[in-house]
C-alpha cells in the first residue's frame, strides 16, 4: 500500500498510548491554538510527548491547521 503521509516505525522509543488532535480552521482559532495546546499539556503533566505532527491544508476559502501529539501515559 502506498504511503499516505508520514510513517513512523514502531520501536521502543516512539511507542505511544494515545494521540491528542488539535485542529483549527478559523483565523482566531489558529491564533489561539498554541495556548490551547499549552493548557492541555499543563492539564496532563503525567503524559510524555513522544512525537508530534503538524499539518496545514487549504482550499480557496479555508485554511485548516492540525497538530497531533502522540503521548505515553506513566506506567
């Protein structure tokens, strides 16, 4: 099957328990996205971020910004 984006090989270093997805399409939401992510990180101090992916997609009217945080929970 052809690759459809970034592929991350599974190894002990980048295994994850969950993914938190942040998206924003409106200008104000995109401007506030950093603060939104920071609040989530502050609310989940026990989660260890093991990888991140940032994507932007656009058409003639809309611009969408997505940030995916891959995390591990404490054992």
